[in-house]
C-alpha cells in the first residue's frame, strides 16, 4: 500500500508509492517532507525507486504553485529513449569493440561530414554545441539490448517491437547546458523559487529539446558504427523536468511522465529493463518511476564492490552481457548490486495501478565510457549524408 502523510496543517501531502517490502531509505522520505514544507507546495509523490538526492529526493514528482529550479536539478532534460535497430547478427563481443567513443563530442566544423548529423533538423537548441553526441558519466549509458519477454503483444506490435528484436536504449541529458542554467539561478537565488518563471521555462525547454536531440545523435553514431541505419525513437521520455499543469508547476526529479505514455524504466546493466504503458493519475502526480533507483551511495558501492568483485567480473554481467567502461571506479559505482531490484519497482507500480508492463529489454552491450586507447570508429560509407550544424 502507499504511505501517505501530512506532517503539518500548512504542509503539502506526501505519498510514497511503495510496498513494505520495498527498499525506501528514511532519508529519502525525510527529503520528501522537507520539500512538502516549501512555500506553495501542494503534493509530493514518491516513486518506488525513491532515494536521497542532493537537497531534494530522486524518484519524486512534486506539484506546487511556485516554480523551484533546484527540484529539477542540473541535468534538465535527462531521459531515456528506445530506438529499433536491425543487424544481421548480434555477437556482443564483436559489437562491443565497434562502439564509437561517446566521450568525444561531435564538432560541427571538424566533424561536419559525420553521417550522424542527418538526424538534426533545424537549429541546435540554445546554440549549445559543447558535448554534442556524448553520453556523460554517472548512471548514463547507451545499451544494445534485445526484446525479451513480451507481456502485451498488441501494444508492443503498435510500437513495431516483437520478442528477439534489437533496440538501442539511450539514457542521457543536457550535459553542460542544464548545469549552466541551474548555476545561473542558484548563484543569485540559491534554492529559492524562480523570480521569472517564464524566463526559466524558456531556457529549461531548450535544454529538454537539447537532451532529446542528443539522444538521437548518440543512437545515430552507434547505429552507423555497428553497420545499421539510424531509426526514430519509439519511446523518448524525459524524467528531469518541470511542466505547467492545471495552473501549477509539476516538477519531476527522476520521475517519468505517466499520463498515458510509454516509458522505458531502466533496470541495471545486469538485469532487464521494462517498457511499460503508464497510466498514473493525480495521486501520483501523473508520474511513474524512471529506473531501479540506487540503494547504495557511490562511496558504499565502491567500497563493497572492491571487496567482493574484480574488474573483469564486472565487465560481464549476470545476464551474459558485456560492459564497455574504461573508468574502473565507475564500474564499481554502477554495479548492479548498487541498485534496487527492478522487479520490485515494477511490481509496486503495477500494484498501485500506475503502469502495465509491455515488454522487457535484456542487455547485450552496455556502454558507459570508452576503454583507454580505444580507436575511434567512424562510419564514412556516405559522406554526403553528413550535414553538420544547420
């Protein structure tokens, strides 16, 4: 059952959509109540992947009459997109070696003939060209996966997906753009509200568009490197954003839109992820979970992981997939054991009537960051497709 409380007469309601068996830290719930006490706050909905963040909970959707940029955070526009991919054969060992260096940004001038530019339509949002085509660090990734169990064949079919199909799952955000927007606010106003909501929203919306474009660019880079044609995403939902809804502001921090949309809820690199049909109502602030959610801090994951695993053990996962990650510390910080059980998170969403599973995606190759000394793989089969910045 969900846990609901109203700590003070002037504070917002707080509901956590998790079962007693779920791993929910008391610090995360405490952060929800701290947010609920902010001026203008109406309702805080914690998702089953709820965990503590820097100043605000992650895995929460928060409605207010006041816009608070810090509740969105610095990675404005972070989200997950799913791209169908057609390959004749999918041998993880061979394909892992062909992934391009997604730490190396695409430069509009130097890389003007890169075929990935063909997915860019119109101007680059905010004119922000730094970091284009890069994944970033932390929990971001690009993953080649196979459609596993299909729970709703008709729904999956409408998306053009069936068991055994290959997809690229891309999780990334607005890179330095969102950080720049939040810093400009906090340097003057700290954790306070936006003095000019319309001005903040204009910058915010550009960062959301930038994040979506960047996911498309990365998917195109990987598709070309693997010898496939880029495709449009069948799912692309942002989980760090604010939207104007019912006359107020709905802030999502690590929570995906759940009002009738299809959402890919990320597991770990060693477990399936779940594509779901989301149908969350106002009690959940029209939102669903965005992933498994951390159960260990990065420091704890690093300390415990080094005591239990070798680097090589972490490069091949329990589902037999491979991990491309040249940063050894990141390998431990992002180990599957650092996260909650994705099955529990999905079960909580189902039990609370927030989502219906459509299919799983099972990892084959998960890219985190390039291996040292890896040779960049550039597809030059058709230079004419490269259009550079337009």
